[in-house]
């Protein structure tokens, strides 16, 4: 049997995944258990009320499949227009940014349905066993990490409305690093899911609570929206990248196409220094301005049989809507302007920049499983990490921790840890370079598992566990 590993955005998330691997579960079992755990340990980034995507590599058939359980536009059967979005101001990077929350921002959630569909197709352990780690975490609460506490300072305006204040600011003070985060009602919700399956959220009492909480504030999310929600299979696309191939879905940022384009630019890329490749990378990654925070998280797993599963999920910034007694925060994806094109058709799946990836070697086996948080910086974070793993042959930890730069038009936002010579090359090419020393949350949050290592992103206190087979 080979090596295995789990990487994610919180130590408790990783522990949930590794416990399932130790119990004999496969990569999909472990990834789904970690996702449910993240809905307790990383509620500033994700939750049962959010949506996501998964990329799965099945070692037995050497096939890659992509699964879409992102949020859908609400309003099936609605007899009235939705209430208005509620603008809030969030300070990030020292700059006040406007976001939209409230009942009008809530889209149809897909996380629970997505995990159930993945486990039905690929899982080996009982559903209740997959939920058990998350149920335990919800009962005891989790320790807030330093980077999560910093993030809370920025996103508090979206997290404190409704039941959020009791969880994130008990006694009127925002939680600090080392304190316990506990969501009253979340243990009961997770246990109900363990007992009744995803039907509890889409057709049961929990569905009634979700619909009622949105309706009270004028939103149009309906029982029909929940009952008709279905997980979708998407075409898995690939890009040649050095000696490997990178597989994933066609996301809003066209990450796979960008990687393929970079590969064509560099016939001898292994000999290029970081400074030599800086400008081609910036040109490939250049994007339009994006003011979203990228409050998203990722789980990456490879099991000892060589199966891989990568799942990226998000709540947006959070709607401020908490269905009574559930401990569940509903997403704010309808308030994410860069993801909306027109008003949207009820039931239609929303677009996203999330792109969980699997890398296959020349033999067709899995070499890397990785994904990232970070909105428009997802593509940037994944590209920098893949360059270091696939081209420089760095470990997952070294590749993820290395400095990143993110181009926006004629400006390149750059961490102060970027390799020597890269900044000078970018400056010489005419880019305006802006150096960041703080708020490195901006540059994404990668988690990756390789054959020899596993790591989460230090920018968000991510971690990984590598298990030698």
C-alpha cells in the first residue's frame, strides 16, 4: 500500500479526515468527513449552508470525475420579488469594501447534497461514521486559530447578525486565538443529518427552518428550491504541465486553460529561474479587479490505494441569516456581484472560480491533489503551487509557503517573500508592483497532498498530515 495524506484549513478538519482513513475509509470518505468537520471548525469560511465542487480520481479505473454542488439561484415558484440586498462595509487590507448580505443574498445550498452524492458513488463507510467526527466537534467546540481570529476581525459585520453574535462574540467581545468557537444547535443539526441523511436538509424539518428564516427577511428561497436541487456531473478537462497532466473542471477563471497555455510557452521550463518565469506567469494570470475576500476553504486527500478527492466549499462572506435553532449560517452567494450575470433563472447553477485539481503522472497515477480558497486569487495560488511542485519538485509545504504575486491589469500585488529577481523582472516589464506584508489571507489558501508530503496554507493556518504506507 502507498502513502496517504490529508490537507485542509484547520487542524480539526485534517484530524477528521485522517481518522476516517485510519478506520479503513477511502479518499472520498475522508474528504467528506473533513468537509463536514470544516462546517464546524471553519465556519468563517464555509458551512452546511454553502456550496462547492469536487474532483475525484479513481485509482482502479484511472478516471477523473468533477462534481458540481455549488449553490443555485433561488425562487422556483416564487409569487413575489425578493427583498433588496443589504450592503455592509468590510475592512480588508486597510481598505473599506462593500459587500451584500441579507435574505436576498441566500442561494440554494449544496454542500450536504454534494457529500451524499459523492459517498453514494464512491464511499465505503456508513454515512453515520462519516458524520461522527463533525458531530463530536460541534458538541465540544473548536479552538480558534490565530489566522482565523484575524479574519474574524475583518468579516465580523457579516458574521455577527442573527445567531452569529453569540458564537463569534460571546459577552460582546470577538473571539481571540486560542478561545473556543461553539455554535448552539449545530450538533443537533449534524446528528439529524447523520440519522436522516441529506433529506433532512432538503425535505425535512431543517428545510422548513431554512425557508422560514429567509422568508422572514423577504427572501424567495422556497421548499421547491431545496427539493429540486440536484448535484451535477461536469466534464473533467486537463492541461499538460511539465511531465504531468492537471485535471479539473472549467471554472470561471479558466484555470486549466491557463495552465495549458503556460506549458506551451515553456518548452524548457525546468531550466527557468523564478525571475525568468515571473513575467510570463504574470501575463498568463492577469485578471480584472476583484474585491471579494475569498472566504472559502479546501480539503485534499489521497488514500493508500492511490485514490484522490479534492473538495472546495464556501459560504461567500455569509448572509447573516441563521435558521432558528440549527447553528447553520446560510450563504451570501447571490450578493457576490462578480458571480452574477443578469438576474439568473431560478434553479440555475451559479458560476464560481473554485477549481479543485488532481495531477496525474506519466503512468496515469495521482501525483498531487490540491485546491485553494481566494476568489480570483484561486487560479494564482494554484499556479504558483503547481510550478513549485511539478517543475521545481518542491514538497507541498515548501510549494505552498513560497511567495506569490497576483496581477490585476498593470499592477502586480506581491508578497514580500517572492523569489529574488522576480520583482525586478516584473518592474522592468512595466508592471506597478505593490508589496504586501500583512493581510496575506488575500493571496489564497491552498491545501495539497503529494506522494511524499501534505500541507495546508500558513496564510490561513492550514495544515496537513502525511501518512507513510
